[in-house]
C-alpha cells in the first residue's frame, strides 16, 4: 500500500500529536471515496512547526479573525438569492435527523424563511434512538425523502469495502455526499445546504474560506467507467456478483450536465456561523425534542452524536486500527477546541475509552456483512500498520499514545 514497507495506508511515518488537542498527524483528510483504490498516499491533517494541527489553527481563526456578523449577512444574501416566491421548495437539506441537521433545517426554515426539502441517506441499520430522532425531526416540521439503497447491494459493497480497505463505512459516505446534489438535480432545486465544513476537523485550511463543497465529491465524468467502490472497479463488482448496472445507481455520482443546467450550489452552513456541535445539540433538544442516548456510545464518552447507525462504532474501531485514532480522540479533540473540556481531561478520556471494543452490535454487524469472527479479525490485524502497532505477549499495543 505504501512505498515504505513499515507504513500502511499511505500515512506519515513519524507520529506526532497536536499540542493543543489530542489529534495525531495520522488523521487522513477527506478523499474522493469513489476513486479510492487503497493504494494512494493519503493527504493527512497538517501540523505546523509548533506541532499545532490545522483544525486547532482554524479554531483560532474562527475566534480571532472571522467577523460572524458579516458571515451571517452572507448567509442572508445567499438565502435571498434562492428563496422561492411561490412557496415551492427552495433548499435541499441532507441530514439524518441528528443534532446538526435539525439545527440547520430549523435555522433555514424559521430564521431565514426558506422552504426546505430534507433528504436522508439511510444508515446501514438504524439504532432505536436514531430512528426515533429521525421521526422527531420530521415531526418537528419538515418534509423528508428517505433514500434507502437496495439492501442486498449495500451490504455487499459494505463487505467489499471492509475486506479490501478495512473501511466498512465507505458506501455510506459515498451516498451521503451525493444525496444532496442528486436530489437537487432531480427536483431542480439549485441550493443544497450541508452542515459541517471539513475544515472544522482538519482538512486543508485554505479551503476553509470557501463555503462550497468541492464538486469532486459528487460529480464524475463517464460515471460507471471511472467508478471505484471498496477499491474495486464498479464494473468488476457488477460482473463478479451478477448485478445489473442499475444496481449501482445510488453510488453513481451526478452527471455534471444536470447540475450545470440549474446551476446547483452546494454549501456548508458551518461557514456562515460559529459552529459548535454541543451548542447544536442544545438547539436540537430545544427546537425539536432531540434525544441523546441513555448510555454512552462504545469507544467514546459521548451520548449525542452519530448515534443512528449500528455500524458506526465499528467504523471508528477501524479508524483506531488503521490510523491509531479512535472515536474518543475525534470527540475529545473537537470538545477541547470548543472549550468544553481541557486537554488533560481529553487525554484521560482517550486513555479510558479510545481502544474500547464495540461489542454491542458486533454479532449483528458480522451477520450484516456475512463474515465470520475469524475473517473479521484477519482483516483487522492485516490493517494494523507496523509503525503504529506492536504485538507483545499475545496483545496488540499502540506504539504512540497522546500524553
Ligand atoms: Zn489540534
């Protein structure tokens, strides 16, 4: 996978941790998943000479340099540009009914007087709390289209992505990013409003000043010829599994022509406001009756984010294996930046929960992917990069930990 044989997944060989949060420099930036062959060097979060990660740098910029009144005005101008005059839908809001999509949809509908059509790319398997919150969202005043891919094909692609890339969440991510633009083209609604800008979590800082999602994430020329899923050309998957071309429809990016016809603009709403996940949670509780889980999610200490999919905890377990970064590291890094906890608390939480194995839905998820425990652990152990993991006394241990 890499030119250096002790480093898998195209990661940086030298491991560093941010001096301000708990993130390590092994965190990959967003990639175009439908071109991901698993053989490319991964662009990873940038660390400056003081060993501060770019997500923390962005937080400083948010605090000191951005004029939020001006950004709010920009959002108003944007809404004015697209607001419907006859009551028809004028903005597509992709979301799951989690705290962020509830916040964005209520804000655009009630403060900016827009007429949203919310669209949802279904989780692999809904958790009970996730399904309840999804219903709560709709019942708080929104029309919604639930886009559920063919279960047989989605399971197959999830299994392929897990076995081949140790990335079972990949088919979900692909669908989630293109659901908004696809429905925009289908319903001829040229404004799409996603929530978080990837710069919030450490993607390239120079991209933080552009509110629009990069088109590369949702368009592809010559669709099926160039489409790669789980690291394998889609055409081969179709042939090997006796599928039809139409079985791939949910994963085929939008034709650029269709988006150009109506000049679709895909925006991240977090660009326009001082985005803070915990504040979004409070907002969603107040405006829509959003409920956090009764127990914390395995692998972390939090109870209110990404709680709708039974595959989610396993997804973060694979990031722990591949990058040495588990769910607690992601959650604590974000909460340190937003001054909800300090770095010392963050480190203690990482030590306590980051490597916890998510066994709650494990058997169910193995059966979802039609694989045995042995196959699961074989994939997991093959994906532990020697520059991150050592095997000692029958136990796998991370070589570098935040301190
Ligand atoms: Zn940081």
